[in-house]
C-alpha cells in the first residue's frame, strides 16, 4: 500500500514513468491493474472508486495506491473521520456526531474508540512530524484529555505544513503522515518522519 495524491491522471503519469517508489525496497513501481470498485463516502457525497494497483520492478511486491483523502480499510474519507474526531474533541457524543455526519452511530463509536486507544502514540507522532517540518515551532501544551491533545497535534501539524508547503486539507495530511493508518489496529501503524 502506498499513499498517493488525489489527481488520478497525475498518479497514473507518475506510475507509468517510474516516479513512484516501492515502500519496501525503493525501486520503481509499474502498473498492475486495479482493485475492486468500492464506494467512498466524503463530506461532499459518495464516490465510486477503483484503487490503482502497482508492482515493484525489483522485488515484485504488489501495492495498492490509496488516495491521500482516504484511510486504509475505511469506507469514509479522511475528512469525514476527521470531522468526527474534531467534534468529539469539542465534547460532542457519538450519537450527535453520527447524526450530524449521517453515519451509523456504531461506526462513529468505533472510530472514536480506536483513536482514543491510540491517542498518546498519535499525539507523539504528529508532534514529531511538526517538529521535523519546523523545528522552531512551539510544543503543544497539555490539554483536557489525551484525545483532545492528539486532535490538537493534527491541527498543529496542519498549521506548520501550510506555512512551509502551502494549503492542504489537514485530514489528508494526517492520512499521508500515518500512511493511511490513522485508525489502524496494528502495533506499529505508521512510519516516523525522515
């Protein structure tokens, strides 16, 4: 799996010209068909997508190319999940969030529980990324809860990234720096900044 941009034509050009690298061995990737089509629910509505597949020229590992506005193994886009996490950090309950976003309450509850379980690790990860992008940026102060602190760290990374690279959706950035694993359920879901 590799997180790529949302412009399908640009991703296809990068893939066919060998500019995308294998996450395992850093060799060039080449096209290898498409995955099964699925619906991805965004704030602006649902989209039917077929994620591009690729194969490494050297190690022959296959990788699914995941757009940065999507998280792995989630049917809702990063912006929808991010809106739910932000609402929870403000103090809203899962039923209200579900109603506001038109998502099943059990789905929202699952997102919130997974994020809460990883909150300390996520906060540290986003703080390290913010520091890697701008070492002079002030550190976060402790807030009301680990959950709120982790959501704030995502926002701080967004601010630092905008200053350095220009405008970008903050939850897409969160997907990129976690390798799509913002709500991943493995012991080491994301790579540290380089």
